[in-house]
């Protein structure tokens, strides 16, 4: 096994004002060239996890414990300026909504060139030529002309390609993609996923892919981390998540997918909702919604229990559910 490029141990993030936890005891690792999918309902803490790794938490939130290592270097001991220096050069992020992530009054070409000049020390002329080549690589038509466009002049798919270009301009080793296909139609979504996969192979990128779309998870990831209410519910190779899910929450997510064949039955839903911050149950956070819950589930958060090689689930009934 190669050494992990990214390692997160015992991460906890809380509201700065009240101390109520949003993420609790989250650990993960990501190897060079590997794709780790993070999946869960809205409110599970997926985007907060990504922002914490990037050192971009808003002031209302604070990392209260845990370690984050990138290439063996501990990031949490760095000053804000030193952490900022690692962004773009060593790690980068594709944000969820390009229209809000891109500067609306700056031409997209300049937004790419800015990264190249600041992070790779290029001259303005070299940065312009490199930005043109990058636009061509991410399959933006008429790349030289598109450099002069403003974000609102591009389609959703083109804006997402610009975001990918900005993230990869300084050739980082770690790429975090937060819902990179949200609001795109299925054709453009497939093109963006194919592009990410090709770029990853070319550069040996470690990719942390955050999504609630299990179809995306099945198509592109090597391993999957299932996050529920800020805690890890299950982690496993992608194949095992679909073939042998061990946590009731993972099973419920898979059961809620619409069938592509057969009769159009009513969709299965997970009763209840993700608990709100500050109102987490004392035991398993999924227990109030879980049909398999028993007494011990209500008293203390379960630890991750090994199910198979590289497969673990935080459930006291692992192995009993059939």
C-alpha cells in the first residue's frame, strides 16, 4: 500500500459560538491516484469536511480537535498564511456552484491567469498561453475567445470546466470536488465526470469527491465514505458499498434510488430527517430513523467495526442484518 497523500484523524468541527459539533471523530485517508467518494444526505457535513481540509472554514465554525496531514506535513499547525500558500499549489477545490465561486466582474481567462502568475510565477504572456492550452484541454471550444468571456456569458457546463481549469492550473496533488455535477443535465454531467477521470489519470491526482448522487459514486470512485450527521457511518471499497452494505443508513440510501427497469413503484424514503446541530441524539445518530435500532444504539455512539478488508461500519449490529 502506498503512503496516504491525505490523512485526517479524529477531526471535530463545531460552532464557534456554542461548541455544538458539526463533524465528530471523522478519520479518512486518500492515496495518490485514488478517488474517495464522500456521500450522505444534505446536512451530513460533507462540505464542512472539505472546507476544513482546505483551511477555509468560515469564522462561525472552528476545528476543535483532530489532525490533517498532506504528504506527511501537518496542516493544522500552519499559520493561516502558510496554509493559504499550500492551496492551489498542493491542493485545490472545485466548489459546488460555479456561478457563485467565480468572480462575476472578472473575465474567466484572467481568473485562470491569476492562479498561474501567483502560484507558478509565470509572466502575463506565459500565463495567457498556458490558460489557452488548459481551456483547450478541458474541451472548451474556441479557447482563445472564451478567455475574454465573463461567467454569465457561459453555460453551466462551461463554467464548471472553467472551475476545473482554475483548480488544476497550479498542478496540485490533491483535488477536492464538492458536488461538481450539481444542476447539470445528465449529458453534461457525464462529460464532466469523464473529464475529471481523464485528468486524474494523466496527473496521478488524489480525488476527494463529495456528492449525494450514488450513480456518480458508482461510476468514478474507488472507495466510499458514508457520512451521517457529521460522523462516519461506513467506509468501504465502492463495490462492497453496493454489493454488501453493512450499515442500515447505507442500505436505506441504496433502497431510495429509483429503479431503471420494472414497474414504477412509489419511491422508498428514509423517514425523519438528519438531526440538527446541537440536537444530536446521545447514541447512534441514525438510531431515531433506523428500523434495526436496539437498546445499545440509544446510549453511546458506536465505534467503527471491521466487516472485511478495508470495510468498516459504525453499527452494533454489523453482521446481524443479513
